[in-house]
């Protein structure tokens, strides 16, 4: 048996900044409403057709490889988490394999929404612990701006989401290495699937055929639907549960935490969790005001920035936690 640790990390966000004031020109919304309810001031949206989820994931992966001091041919597996793949199939993992020129290694795509990165990390951790692989690229990337309803009809969802990518190189180490993924914890509750979803075009039920709508009018079911109030209420509870689960599984308490890196869903959710655990500002990573909610990319982007800013050093205890569509939620406790 081995343990796994994050040998390198990197991220990529598109250059184009879209402020809340820019959104005021597209829909009936305001900087004040968005900032008060979510903490978001701006997000990155690609200049249309200049990037894909795969291309952003590749850029983040290259940055992670450089940080780890590893070359692509040392990678023996890829796990790619996204809800916004370039194609309905295949998923973007194979695009990374091709672009990095890594000969015919396995590539797995993970579809777990906001919890996607932690699910992906957990899968990679198990492969490394069993000795099957030594170096795995774990990527979370999203191109959401192409799939949002940017009219007033979609304002409760579209003001939140942004584009970007983050990646880590997860590597094998001896069993009790000082840097390691200590544990991961994964959950789901499908009874709430319809509360945060994109129903079509994935819906293969009899309701879907024949597609019967005027060409000029894209149906609402092609855009994300979110019961925001309900999602918020579940999020604050599940974040607490899954952070507690990670801490107690390792006999740790919140005072041992150097940094909590929550999925950047909504700054009000992060603040709620911070207050419940009586964590200081220094113990909680937040960059949602600049990037919005980047779903599977939000944790690796935040973790990458935390490292760049010197907020975590080798040996520090770091907790990752996420909640989102499915519902799914997850945590990871890491000795950095
Ligand atoms: O990452 C995945 C997990 N997602 C989350 O964790 C998100 C959780 N939910 C939330 O963050 C919040 O529910 C939102 C930020 C999405 C919405 O905040 P809210 O306080 O729950 O607002 P609401 O949906 O209850 O809407 C309140 C009012 C409504 O108007 P009326 O009916 O009171 O007249 C909405 O029509 O705000 C209106 N509204 C807006 N107004 C201006 C909704 N969206 C907007 C908008 N700009 N963008």
C-alpha cells in the first residue's frame, strides 16, 4: 500500500472579465443584488469560441505538471471532472491524453457537478493507494458561459457561474508520507436531483420526443434550473456534516485546520460555514468575488491560488469540501 499526495497544482482562467455591471446590460439585475446575495463582483467568461473545457483543462494540467516538476510521460492516468464537456460524448479526458501526447493511458471522466473535483481526487487516491498508478492528473474544468440563459429569465442562475480550470498531479509516496491525502468522504441524495439540473438535452424519457418548439426559442429545460433557496439550505447543512466527518475520521478538530477550501458556491454559504465552525478569515479560502462559481473547477482554482499566496505550506492540514447538484457532497482532508 502507498499513500498519495499533491505533487503539483495549477490553474487557468480566461482573460475576459465580466463584471456585475456588464450583466446589467444583458438582463434585469444589479451589482447590488448579485454582490449582496452571492459575494460575486466579477467572473471570467471566455471570448466566445476561443477556449473549450478541454483546452482550459489542458492549460491547468500543464501548469500542475510544471509545478510538480514532472513531464507528461510520467503520468499514467487522467481523471477529468466537468459538467460542461465539449461534446455530449466523448468526455474531455481523452482530449488531454491526446494534447499532452501521453501514449494511450487511461482517461476517466467524472460527472459529479460541484463535488466533481473531490470525487475525482478520491478516485485517483484509491488508484494510487493500491499501487495501480504512480502519477495521476486530476482536472476540474468548466466552460459554463456558453450554456447559460443570459436573459432575465435565467438571471438567478446565470449571474453565479464562471469559466475556468484547475488541476493537480497526484503522486505515490510511501505509506506514512508527511504529505498525503488522509481521507475522502463522498455522498449523494438523488431524491433532490430535480432541484438543480439541466434537464435537456440529456433527457431520454418519452417527454423529450418529438422536440417540438419554435427554432428561435430555446426551451428553459436546455439551461440550468436551480431551486436556489432549497439548495442553499441543504448546502449549509451538508458542508458542516461532511467537514465534521473528515475531521472526526482523522481525530482532528477545526483548530487543527490551517485552511478550509470550500467549493465556491456562494460567499453567504461560505460565511455561514465559517461562523458555525468559528474559523478565522485566515482559515477559509474565498475567491468567489473574482471568479463566481466555477463548479468542478472551483476547488482546484482556489487551492492553487492559496498555494501561490503562501497560505499553505507542506505539513499543513487542509480540508476540501463541496456540495452541489445531485445532490452530491464530499470532503477531503489533506496533509499538504
Ligand atoms: O454550486 C452549486 C450549488 N449552488 C448553490 O449553492 C447556490 C445556492 N443558492 C443561492 O446561492 C441563492 O439561492 C441565490 C443566490 C441563487 C438566489 O438568492 P435568493 O436569496 O435565494 O433569491 P431568490 O431566488 O429567492 O429570489 C429573490 C428575488 C426574486 O424576486 P421576487 O420574487 O422576490 O420579486 C427573484 O426574482 O430576487 C429575484 N432575482 C434577482 N433579482 C436581480 C433572482 N435573481 C436575480 C438577479 N438579479 N440575478
